[in-house]
């Protein structure tokens, strides 16, 4: 299974493969592989049957809202509470 590294920078690092989708660590707001976030987070996303599901965890383990924008499908808000990840589907 081939792995790709779509981002390797000071602000975001990411890895992807055909089975698991794409995952990234955002040290600050940024974008990679069609996904843009407005706050530091750890994100994992994958397309299944035409729907993109994005799971987000906050590295500070604090309650907050992280806004996620996926290419041309718009923006959604993800609630992250007490270190538990949240998810949203586009």
C-alpha cells in the first residue's frame, strides 16, 4: 500500500493512503489536500460513496469549535469537547 506525504511543513504535516484516507496535524490554521481548518487540530478524512467525513480532535483537550472547509462543498463547524474528537460529513 503506497503512502503519500501531501504536506510536510512547519504549519501542517499530512499522510495519506488509498485505504485509510488522509490525516494531518495542523499546528495552526491552514490547508492541505482540499481541507482548510481555522484552528490547530488533528484531522482525518476519507471519502466513501461520494461523502467526505472529517474527524477532528483538538490538541489542547479543551472544548471549542473548529470550522472545517472542504473544497467546493462549503464550511461546517465541529464541536470538540474534553479531548474527544468530533466529526462532520460533507
